[in-house]
C-alpha cells in the first residue's frame, strides 16, 4: 500500500478546511495537484474519504474515522521532527564583529523556521576553518580567497571609517579622505583585516605599514598610537575602547560582506540559512 506523508498532509488539510482551494493555498500547491494527490490516496486505500460537490467538501464516515488516526500520526511526527531539529546546530564562523542588525535578524528567522540552532564561532581565519570543516558557513568581509569549489553569496556592502589613538593628530580633523591615508602609518590585520596596502594603487599606498595578526592586536596597536586603522563602520557602534577615536572617511570604497560555504556540506540546512539571510537583507 503506497501511502506517502504528502498524501496524509493533503488529506488532513482538505478535511480541516473543507475546501480544496484553501487547502491548496495552505500547502502551496495548485488545486489540480491537490486533487490528484487525494485521488491517489483514495485509490491506494480503495476507499472514498471525501464527498465532493461544486459547493462543499465533506468527510465520509470512513474519512472521519481515518482523519482521527491521521492527525495523531502527523502530530507524533511533528513532535519527533521538533526534537530532532532542536538538536541540529549550524556552525556560523566570523573573524570579528558581525554586522548588525542583520545577524540577529537572520539567526532569529532561521531558528524560528527550522527549529535548529546557530552556534556562533569566532576564529581569526574563518575560511581556513571552513576548509577544515570545523564550520558550516562563514561570514567574510572584503575580497574572498575561498576554498576550491566553495559557493559565495554577496549580501551587502559596508562603509569604512578611520580609527586612531585619542592622542593622534588625526582627531583634530573632521574627516580623512581615502587618498590621504597614504600619509599616515597604517596598522593592518594581515589575517582577517579588510584594509591594507593592497587596497590602493601602488602609487597611493601608505609608506609605513604596521602588521598585526588579529583584531585584538590591531586595536591595541592603534590605541597605543603606532598608526591609524581603517575598518567597517560597524566598529564605531560596537567597539568600546577609551583610548581610540573614530574619524569619518570620505571617498572610500565600501567593503563587501559575503557568506561562504562548501556545496557538499549539509545542503538543506545551509540552503535554509541562505534563504533567511537573503530575506533579511532584502527586508
């Protein structure tokens, strides 16, 4: 007896609404497709479950009795799926401050729609963690040197801002132009930074570069006055450090923000997260 879950859900929806058109809307299928599904179910069972007319749909006596058991089966299945989904975790990696409020809204949308949980993992090199399969998906800023075969989804672009020590002469200016950065020592995060000498043509690059290996080193190096830094504007809202100041940066190119994942890893779960990410971005 070839009865599938889709048959049971279709029958329960028609029985609940007493309408093929409303059930089709709920199930997101066409009414002819729904009618075929119900006909398949009745054919497989060799019994009539619904009485149809041009104006209404009613359950037969057998259909009413069958519905009691179908609803019990579907309820038990939904409970089992909920338990399993709550134990499923998607590992989302990032190197430093996640974009807001995009992250909070996307994670909430994903968790509510799937029942799964997002584990946020900070790592200095999310792409390397992705290669090692310790992450499922990575939030990456700037140009992406993705693993071979990886998929990249561009989300949006962030503006840049300058940051310096509270004692730096730059604090006397109301803004810094992108082309004038070359005259200041530039502190660069070589692992996950979004701005470095590579960001300018060769004849406009800063003459002095101070290299650091992660965000914390970068921030403390700027705070001690070794040089200035360039970061996404989100840092102004999220970085609390008494020794640094932020200065507007004019004519600077924006920073792309992307999601990177491997196509052979947890496809359904990742696709659902990408869907939530895009919906949040376009909202």
